[in-house]
C-alpha cells in the first residue's frame, strides 16, 4: 500500500484529520489549503504543506511528512527542504513541521544536528500506534490507525468503525464523509483483490463510487489494480472468488448478492 499517497489524499479531502492527529482541534480546517510544493532550481519537492489563508502564530503554515520507511538521513533532507522553502518564500514567518511515523522504531537515530529544533514546539513527531482516542476525535484517530492495522484485523475493525459512525453521528454529511474515508483506506489496503471482491467485502454501492475519494483512486490507476484477476461477467472467475470471500467472513447470502449469483451456486462451491 502506498501509504504516503493515501495520507496526502486524505488530507486533501479531509483536512480535519490532520488537525485531529496533531491535537489542534480548535483550528478551522477550512482556513487551510493542502498542497504539494516544487522548490525552484532543485530536485526537492515538499509533498505536504498546509497553507493558511491568513498566516498567524495561531494558524501557521504546516510542513507535513509521512515517513513509513526507515531512512537514516531523513531529517537532513526534511529540514533542508523546509529551510530552502523559507528562503524562497520570505513572506512565511510562522510555521510548524509534523512528521507522521507508524511507530518509533522507524524514526532515524541521526538527530544530533537538529536536536534543539526537534525538542522545540516547532516540530512535532506523531507515532500512530501511540495516538490517544479522546471522545472528541475518537473516530478520526481510530480511522487513521486503521492504516497501520494488519489485513486480517482491518476488515473487522473497518466494519466496526462504519457501524459506529452510522450509529453515533447525527450529521448526515459528516457521517457520509467518515464512512467514505474508512472504505477508501480499505480499498487501498486490499488493492490486490478484484473489484467485485472488494465491493463484496466492504459493501460498496453505486453511491460511493460517485464520491471524490473513489474517483481519486480510479484516476491514480488503483482501479485497474483492483480489477486485476477477475474478468467481469465470467462465471468461472466469480466462482473462484467465493473461497476468498468466505475467508474474509462474508456469509453465503452476502457473497451471492455481491457476485450476482444464486445462493445455490455459492453453496455448491462451499460444499465442494
């Protein structure tokens, strides 16, 4: 799974997720734009920058990096990009840097050159496996942690979060966004499955296929990856998908409905 891509896609559509991660729940996400910045005359690119409409000490510019792979020289590159950006953009005065790690073991040991700034409030390291879940932002943080959940547990966890969102959230627009977010993360995690298998597992309907996140996945070429392995409409391919869907915990009736088969057809495969 391309973890940095899914994070940046989520931040673009749901900026409130980022501010929940860093604990800044009082900031209005609508006052920020999430962009990727190409630094002039260099090979550097800062993939994640939250640019405020009006930069203030309370609403600074945020540099964001998602780091899921061990890179011994990461901080040297990261801070070089930041300070080059500040040189090329002299209007920026208030800024913070946020690094998102899956766990502490991924953070590089090469820190001495940047010890003072790493210890300052200007830089924040977030470890997803250590995130707290307060009542105010429980769902958002639990959804982000779904990204680092193993595949076997992710299915049940995703279903639990979708059920919880539908039961607890009263605002229909917010509820739809949360459900869409969970389904999107699982689509990324199970991109090796066929489209019909993923739809059966998650219960994705035609309404979800119209959402911005689903269309974004399709544009990125992930839809082709999801479709790989099954030629739509061929009975044999559908029958071969049944054991995998059973292993994912779907009932015979759910599989029959998802694959447009009869219960008898699914039952025959199960019995054989």
